[in-house]
């Protein structure tokens, strides 16, 4: 009996132990916080640069304007802050005092407009300077957009890097059609469209392949705008060949859902709120 009683006591003690606490994810972000007559403190998504500014975003719970330095005008209060808190899908509840925002770095340093074609020996030069004009470039772009498989276009103005020490040169040659490289992408074999473009454009030209047409990417963007919850922004990135989607929080569940619905790598998610 004593042995049985001892076992019963031990079982009781173990079963009454404290369960591990659930992990709560905290998120951080930097941006404008603003309140006005229409809403309380919000972490802004897009800011209208009026005076006072205007914006919309997500509500911040636990905010105290008296505890932070800020600007005020016409019933509007605002400032730039680094915030940390918990996210419930609708609002961010602060878990620590906000602090002034630091230097914001653009992810990846911004888009790279460098031409993907091999640089010709001696550098990029016009094939026919007489047809390397603004009018010729506009006409060539209009034609390219009508060709089958068109996947986007951009201008490579990397030659400006050589003029950084001379602001006057940048002003004079910043949009010189004879120096820039016209980039056009197509699905399939891009070289099949070179003759059609060369009839109009005599400047430097780089034709490169793409997996999806611009029309296909735009169609995906339109679907995303209707189907993805918590959407902040959606745009086509022709350089990366995908649709860029901004949401408040990127979760593993959302990443899986987007990959299954649109295809692996076709939609790239970026969250304003990042896990701490």
C-alpha cells in the first residue's frame, strides 16, 4: 500500500507542474506615426507630404504623445519612430517605449538597372547615331510593346557614374540617348525581335530573355490585389520578373499560400512589420 500511495503522490506532483509559456512574437518597424481628428495614433503606410501630413495605416495601442518628441499643427501630431510590439492582425500593441527612427536603408540598395547583356568591347556605342534620338527611342519602345512576348523595358544610364564628380556634365548628359542603353525583354528568343526594333532605334540596345510577359505579370498583380488579405501594395518588377507585394506581416502560412496559388517565386512578399 505504501508503494502504491507513493506512486500516486508522485503522479499528482508531476501532473500539477507549470506548462511551458506560449511564445509571443514581437514585431518592429520604423516609420511615421500620426494622429489627427479622424483617427488616433497610427503607423503610416503611405504619407502624403502636405503640411500637416496625412496618412493611413495600422492603429498603435499604448501610444502616448506626451512621452515622445513630435511635431504638431492643426490638430495633427506626427513624428518618425522605431516601434516594437505584438501584432493581432489589426493593431500593434507596444511592448516597449518608442524611440526616434534611425537611418532607413533601402532593401538591397534599390533596383539595379545595369544591362544584363555582355558589355561590348570598347563600351556601349550607338549603332546608328542618327537614329539615337529621344523620338526614335519612344517609337522603338512603342513598337516593342506591340511585339509578341514583350516582358518590359528600361534604360541603363550607368554612364552617369563616370560623371559623378562633375554635376554640370550630369545635367547636360543625363538623358543623352546616344549614351544610354535601351533594354527590352521578351519571352522566347529576344533576338527574333532585334530587326523590328533596329528599324527605329540606332542607339545601344540590349535584348534579354524573360520567363513571363509583362501582361502576365500585370494579370497576377490584379489577382493579388483581390485575393491577398492585409495587402499594402502590389506592383510589377520587370527587372526581377515577378510581382512585389507589401503586407504588414509575412507569415510562413502566407508564404505557402502565395506559392501554391501563384507559383513558386512569382510573387515576392515583403512585410513592414519584422520579427524582433
